[in-house]
């Protein structure tokens, strides 16, 4: 099963230390300025996509010298650079997970567009999430899921991504729920917490967003490479 980590060009202050997510099974995709973030972390991306309109000519020359698989697109196009990266990952075989970094902070249109890319991946049968220094965002179809306690993320929030989520049940949480219906616009499930090392959440219909978060940034931004 393949895991693809995509680094977009969002503000560097929101990007955690990428080295902690680098392991043998990961294939890295750099998107626009995210390619530079990867290189600065000592990670050579397997693929690079984008119009690269946010980098200087000197930085562009550096990419050309260090990378062989650069895919350049026009700045005026029907997809964002992040969507191009997501689409490439989804086109590959046996995709198990896609993680998007550099997708938060800065422009809100980019943020909400990137959240919708999680939904696109879900409809294609791949689990995708957004990670920054304070948050982890993922989207789920109906079913039953196990969630483990993490020191990094104290708060767990749920928001309906569809118009309505029905039959939501939270077990092992400070504020449990049983067979609850929540509609888009509700803040009922904001800032919950686990009271056991493992909890479960389940729902019968709809699309549910889960956000795990902390109050302060727990890890430094992009680390320098060797």
C-alpha cells in the first residue's frame, strides 16, 4: 500500500518538521513552493508539480539542478497546484493514505479548497488528511471508527461536511453522544476530549469532518536538512 505526502506552498510557520513524517513507505510530492520546503528539510521529492509562480528565478534554477521529475503547468488553469498533486496521487495504484502539508494559513480560499480536496480523495476511496503544527483534519463516510488518544492533540471536534449527519455516537469521550443528528451549522461537537486511551465514533449517514487540535504549536516548522 502506497502513502503519498504532499507539501504545498502555504506559510512555512504552519508546517511541522517534515522529517518526522519521512519513512520508507512514503513518496513525497512537492507542489509549487512546497518543493523548496522539502529540499530545505533534506527531503528530495519524488515528484514536483505546479506553476511555480511563487518562486524566484534563482530558486527555479535550483529546482532544475536538483530534480529530474518536474511537471510545470501554466498559472492560468482550471485546478489549483494542490489539486494537481492530489489527482496524481489518486491516479496511482494501491493508494492507502494521502497527507497534505502546507495547506493551511494565509488565504482562506486556499484553505477551504484544500479541505474539499479531502472530500475528493474520500470519494475516490483514499483516506486523506491535512496536517499542520496545531491541527489534523480528516473526512469520513458513515461507519464505525476507532480513535486513539494522542499527547499532541488534546481536542477533538466533529463537524458535518454534508447537510446533515445522522446517528452520531461518541464513546470514550468527555461529552458522549448517542444516536445524535447534527446539521451543517451546528457547533455541538466542538472541543471534545477523550477520557480513555481509545474511543470510538460512528454515524449512520452523511459525511463527517474530524479536527484534532491543540492550543499551541507543538513542533517547530520545516527543519533544515543535512
